[in-house]
C-alpha cells in the first residue's frame, strides 16, 4: 500500500504537477493567426454571439466543454475534506471525460458557506459551459443543489455520484438477474445505504420496473414510522412492519446492493438470501463484503464490486462520458430519466455482444464473454461511444 501511495503521489507530481493542461485548438504561429485569435479578428464572433447566444456553440468550445464541480463535502470515501482537497478527483474526472468521450473539462472547486451560495456560484459561471457535472457533494444537499440548478439552467446538469452509479447498477443488474433466471419486477431487492447513490439507484430501478425494494441505513429499515427521513429517501420508505433490520430484510432477498461502507454486510446474512442471489458490494475502496467471504458461504452468487481487481467492476466511467457526449451532441437542455434508461439498456446490451480483441489486449485476457464474471462492459471497450452516446442522443432527440 505504501508503494501504491508513493506511485500515486509521483504520478500526480511529475513531470509537472496535476493531470490537466490547456492546449490551443487553433494555430497561433504568425501575425495573421494572432490577429484572428485575438484582436481585431475576435470581435467578429463576439458580435455574432451578442446577436444570438446560440452562436456560442458555433464559435466557441461551449458545446464540448463540461464543468466538473465540487464543494468537497463528500470526496470519495474520505468525507468532507474541503473543496481544494477534492481537486485531484475533479482533475481525474476531467481526464476520463477527455480519454473516453473527447469532452473538454474545466474542474471547479467552490468554497461555499451554504448550498444556496454554491448554487449561485454555479449559475454565475454556467454560460461558459455546455454541461455541468456535479461531483462529491454530500446528501441531502446534493439533491437540493441538483434540482435547483436543473430548474434554473438551460444546459444539462448531472450529479454523477447519484445518476452515473444508478445507470451502471441498473445495466449490470438487468444482466445478472437474467443469468440467475430472475426478473427486475419480481426480484426482492435490498439496499444498504440510503444516501445520494442509494436513493438514485433505487429510483431508477423502480422506473425500470422494480416493485420490491427495501432501503436500509445505519438506523435500520427506512419505513413510514421514521421521522428522520428527508424528501429523497422518504419516497422510498416501506410500510412499517416486522422488517426493521438488515437481517430481517435479507431473509429471502434476491439482490443486495451496498452503497455504504466497509464490512457493512456480515457473511452470515448472505446465507439468508434466496437461491441464486445477486450481490453488488460497491463501497470503495473496501466493499461491504469481499468476494472471497461471499463465496466461502455459497457458490450460487453473481457478485460485483466497485474495484478493478475483481470481476464485474461497477465503474461510473462506463456512463458519464457517454451520457454527456450524447447530451452535448443532441444539444439537450437537460438529462432526462429516459436518457438514463437508454444508457442503462445500451450498456446491458453491449455486455452481451462478442468482446473485441482490443478489449482483451487492454486487460491481458485471452477470452471474455457474457456470463457470471462479465455482466457489464469494460471501460476500454471502443464500442461504448456508439452504443451509449448514440442511445442517449436518440433518447434526447426523441424527447424534443
């Protein structure tokens, strides 16, 4: 681990600090270039944009520029480390946007005394961008921030910790359930974790047909007797009854989805689940339960984690670059539920297709096919752009 820490620090420091730089997309080598790039030539597009703001998409990088913005209140699994300490993560997100979808990013770290101050700051800088990716903002403020910005801005606003996770979980779960001979409408699903990711995953699964979802947090099952629930998890509360603990909920469960913390699922509870269950232990870097612990209890489980060193990594890089690519290409004003469903279905379908040699080479594999250890595509699959971005763009255009 110490070696990994040093390699990570060296990666970020050398040969120059950070992971991002700005490069000109136009030549600036001659007097003529200079006169076009700046004064006097730049006055021409300024006048065109002043006459019609839509021309910003024609004459500037607005249509391919996304802001990755945080207040640093929920950075990775590290908690409220502050806006500045969140910058390496925002830069990393920018690298993924560029690498996978050729989208340019400015990372923005905001010190804000309140959610409203954060919101106003984003609104003030929004004209620069074609989309806003909110990142690492703690619940419940993240719900209020996103909903307010979506209502007040005319560009896509997307909180990846919520919706990116939800899209990948939905895609992977559709495939896992099919392999286990089950369906989303009939599956008994238990969530451990009712924060931003948990609530959004549950809501998207309900939209896609799930009918039996029980949410569990540190205090137990979210039910109608609880008086400590906020609007976003109150909508997911079940009727109060005999199911009050995680152990109660896990009895006969078909699916466990953990978006909580290390060691949140005792191995003893795995044995309570129905035959051929699905377990997604997504806490990072340490999952709610390790695959080795699960398979020591039973061998009929399909399992996913958030880690790259185990099969079936639930990785948001499969979603957010392509979701934004499709939204930007369609000049969408928002990212709708239909666009998220389209992304999930596209990812689900792609995992069923033959895997190209390029992907095998990237992961040092000789073979890979749809099955218990491959329920979701790999991030370096070159077909993701066509499949996912294309599906999102079509959904956006259909909505228009």
